[in-house]
């Protein structure tokens, strides 16, 4: 089960990378269009940017950011301040690590619940992006999945025989 979750989390992070590459591509196209517009104006012409660029980037960035969190947890890449615990006995360090992993799992489950509630409300209200008119609720789905994956990884790390992950 652990290997399956690891593999899925890794592919999920790669999918986030694809979303980030799309953001970069769309941003590059938009900036190029704005630059070409400046030049075209010198000759009484015009080049328009991508309509709804902000809609796409806003929705996609939110998706990509959360999609990376389970992988970060899997690699234990989150920030930990151990100024006071570095010199503590190993048993104390392990206990604090266990408590923090359980807290992360609980918090991410809490957030997943509320994001699912937000998804349902957004869908029921028919919320659309301002320019493109895209339904917003589907962009909540990867966030809910990401939070559930994050909780699963933290839970597995908390209850793994090897306390180091």
C-alpha cells in the first residue's frame, strides 16, 4: 500500500509540474503578445493578449500548489524548526515527530472536508470565472485529492515501523 501511495503521489507531483509548465507557456505567450502590441502600435496596429489569462493562471496556480504538497510531505520537505529539540534525546524527537505528523494528517483532513464543502457550494451557486466564464468548482477537485493524499502520506509516516519515514 505504501509503495502504491508513493507512486501515485509522485505522478501527482509530475502532473502539477505539467500544470506549472502550462502556466509558464500561457504567460510567455501573453507577455510576447503584449510586447508585439507595443511594436505594432508604432505602425498603427495592435496585437491582443490572451483573453482570460488571469482566470487561467489564478485557477491553475491554486491547483498546482496544492498538488505539490503530498510529494513535499513524502520527502519530508516541509519546514521544521528544531532549535530546541536538536539536543533533546532521540525518544523526545521521535515523539514530537509523531505528534506533528498526526497533527498534519488531522489538519489536512479538516481542510479537505472544508474544501469539499466549498466545492459543493461553488457548484450549487454556479460560480464562473470572471472573464472566461469557466465553472470554478472543477478546480477544487485536485485540491481535495491533494489534501487527502497529503493526509495519507503523513498518516503513513506517523504509523510506519521506521519512524524516519
